[in-house]
C-alpha cells in the first residue's frame, strides 16, 4: 500500500478544490484557524490542526499534502491484514490486505489531501482492537478501542456510523453478556464525548447544500461491493471460539450498515457521499480475503483437480490486471472534479498584471488557494474581505452595485468559473457579474479545463 500510494503521488502536479481547501486551512495560523472553524468546516477541524503541524515540519507542496494520507492508508491495509488473521487465519488476513490495497477507492483516497484515509485507518484499527478485546477482555484494550473510536469520530463525525456495525458484530457473534455490556459502556462514552462537536457542527449544515440524491455511480459501487461480499461470505471460514468475534458478523455489518444508515439519513437531508464512510470497503476486503483463502487452498485438501485450481488462479490474476487502467487513471488530473493548478496556469496565460479578476460563483475563489501569489497580480473586483480576514473559506464579496461599478472601471477582466452546463447562482453579486460581462464586454479568449473555464473579457478594442 505504501508503494502504490507513493506511485504517482504528485498526480502531474494537480490539486482539486477540496485539497486546495486543506492546503489553505493548513497554512493558516491557529489564531486564524480557530475563528474560521467556528463558522465553517468544524467537522474537519482536528484534521486541519494536524496538517498545520505537519506543514510546519515539511512544507513540500502536493507531496506533503498527500503523504499523510498515503501513510494512513498503509496503516489501514496493515490493520485489515491483522484483523483478517485474527478472525480467519494468516492466509485469509494476507489476502484481505491485498484485496484492500487493490480497491480503486482505496487507491484514490490514499492520494488525497483530506481526512478520509486517516478516518479509515482509525476505524480499521478500532475494529481490530474490538476483536482482540473480545478474545481476551482487559481494561487496557477497552480503553484503546474507545480512544481510537473517538479519534475517528473527531476526525470526521460520520465515523460514528461504524459503532452500529461494531454493535452488530458483538451481538451476532454471541459474545458473553459481560463483553456486550462493556461494549455498550465504551460506545456510549464515545457518543457522549462526540455530542458537543456534533451539535456545534449542525449549525454549519448549509455546507452540505450542494448534495442532492446519492450519486448513482457511488451507490452502484456500494451495491456491487455488497453483492460481491455476500457471494464471498458463502465460502467456508474456520469457526472462532465462543469468546471471539467471527468473520461474517464483523465484515458484513461493516460493509453494509454505515452506508445504509447514511443513505437513510439522506432521506431527511442529503448527506451521502461514499468517502464519508470509506471504511466500509474494509468489510468487503475481509470477506474477499477469506474467500480467496478457501479458493486457493492446496487441491489435495479439498479434492480439487490441479486443472481447476489453475483455472481459478488465472481468473484471480485477471482481476488485478483489469484494475491497472483504473489505477493509472486515478493518478491523472482528469480523475478529480477539477484542477486548481490548471486553473492557475490558465489565468497566468490569459492575464496581464493589473487586469480585473472575477470568480463565478464566488466559492470558486478556493482555486486561488492552490497558488495565491499568481492571483495577487490581478485585482479581485468583487472581493470585500479575504478568506483569512473574514474567517471563511471563500471570502466575502461586495454588493452587486459595487461589483458593477468596479467592473465598469476596468478594461480587461479574467473570469474564473465552472465549466459550461453547471447551475448558475442567483445572488445579486452573481447576477451583476454575468449581466455586466454580457452587456459591456466581449470574449477575447477561453480555456476549457476539467470542471472549470477561464475566460478573458475586454471592453471593445482592448482585447
């Protein structure tokens, strides 16, 4: 996992908008970061603080931005392998870890400057400690399980959805009542400790206003993994002792419950994105690892012919080969929604010092966080207070009338906005920008980019 994570980590020097937010927030001082978290992105606060400390040690651009995620996902892969060994034996654990590494979602978020790889690692290791404490209860292991579970929840609140999966594992495995009672106490303590942050972040729920019904591709991926996991669960697995968790009661709830609960919650308010519960793929990896262990056992132990074993081995080798093009694509700039670095390059090509600058809509000002020095050459015609000064992600803008006044005093404007076909915001500021550009300016040049468009406008005669 560490090797594949380092492979193509620069992603050809690209950085998409969420990573640009991380890069910006991690470069703010704690005095600047705290007031921002009081108004926005509190759910990622712990991650930003950790990344702030990391950048003080190593400020190496996109490599530094993504390296913690690579290391975290490597830790998650190790945790999956150890958990599989604990539940189903050494070979099953090894195969589970390898399956986890090959999954495209794991490859994608191992190279993303966001908190999801860390959350995945924390949930996997808390599950491993749960398996250990179920086998040999001790206060030290219970404390470790609670600490890791709470850390995962503080890193991202939706990690709390792993607790119902753990509860199902404890019940379905038929553990003694004392173990079930101890789990309830620890899980309850984690939830109580999380409540203050959850209540605080609920006031920032407008951040999820961009979410609609669950993405069909993401939902389809989840359904495919569930079906694959159910198929793999039919393979025989060595039964564990009465005081140990068993593979299926651990893996199936971890695979199904977090995502299913998040989809159900999305009926009240849209909030489903697969990366919020990325750790569910560990459940599939555990089941697939046990199934591979069964399929690849020596033929003599199950009376298989050597030819059948060769056929199965070849079939299993084809799957990783088919994933190679996918994993190569994930290391390209086109694999993400947009590319803030490409936007910066386009602005540099089209603009001259002193030109006007507009972001349409204003939240696309986050692209400037990837390379703020380049944007300082231009005059942001709509900006009232910068993101840092306003303690926001995107800054605050002037009124529509003031923006119109500034635009009419400018000869050339570089407009940075969404790609064609995206919904248009209907605020006074956005309407003023679009109206003046259509009425008083002409298009001189345009750069079409992944998820973005940069256009140079000028008054007649100044192209």
